[in-house]
């Protein structure tokens, strides 16, 4: 909607149905050999480019900002707008420009044009304590890679499963235990003396994780029987081998 409004304001010609119909007619004429495409481009492109450059220089970035009210606790302004990675709510100190705003992403069911003050304010209640599990606190929040629950110092993704704003403790436990089970099935062997080396089950079979590097295990070796010394040797050997290059076939006309 914001993009559409921006185009209607600054590029009304290309948003006009008559213009679209005219371009389609010219394209048909070009396809039928009745018109030189250079003529069509000369008619359209120079004035369009000029309009684009003028708009870049004179127009402001569209944010769709709505000021919803003032937070009764902090006294900061509550607003919503479109940000780089999607719609967000913001708590801003309008009296101090050096005080950085606090942002919270809108939920999927919420829209800039109709979110209420109370709904926007509720977004800033994350991170929230969901409950306790085995005597330890479970916290729900949204991070760089999406929503998650934090438990016992570890992070468990709940993206696509639950909403951090209303996830219950029973649902959080399900997510935690499912991730633990998945990790247990993935791990074949680890080494207490050097945790950087692990033998794991991957998409294409067992492999060695040596720090940040993934190392292929030879088919004639039993992954479970490998010692730490074997893993170190495999990792060192992998460093001497040239990296495989992916070749792309040229498309044929």
C-alpha cells in the first residue's frame, strides 16, 4: 500500500491504465515489425529517467508512520512505521535526540494502518517470563533469527510454531524437548577433552565438525570408532585438499 501510494504521487503516468494500454499497443506493433523499438524507448525512457532522478533528489523515504500516543510508564512516544525489515513499533524520546528509540516488530496479524495503541504497547513486553521448567526460568523473546525461548542458557527456536507473546509453558517445554531430541539424534560422538570436535549425522550422512569447518569422513571409516586423534588427522588432511568448485553450465540459446 505504501509503495502504491508513493507511485501514485510521484509517477501518476505509469500508474494510469491508459498509459499501460498505450505501451501494450506499441509492444504489439514492435512484435509485428510495425514499429522500431528504439522509437518506443526514445519516447518513454528519457522523460522517465528524468522523473526518477528528480524523485530521488526531492522525495522523502516513505515510512507510513502513525503516532499512537504516549507510554504512561516511560513518557515516550509510541508510533508505528515501516522499517528496513518490515513494520515496527517504536518507543521514542522526542525530547532527547540522542536517546535511541526502542523497536519491536509487529506480529503477522497486525497492520500499520489499524494497530491500536494498546496492541503496539504490548509488543514491548518481550522478553517475557513464560514459566519454570525443572526449577529453571523459561523466557520467550524475538532475536536476530526470529522468535525463541531461552532455557538453561540455551536458545530454542519457535519460529513457525508458536508466538512468543502468548506461548504457554507447556508449549515451550514441547519445543525445548523436541530440540533436545533432535540434537541427541544428530550427535554421534563428542570429545570432552576438545569440544570443538564432534561427529554428527548430517543430511548426506555422518561428518566431522572441526571448529567452524565440516570435514567429510571416508566411507571406509566407522564414524563411531574414530578417536580424537583420528579426527584431528582428518581435519589436517582436509586443509591440504583443494576446495571443490561448483561448475555452472552455460545456458544454450
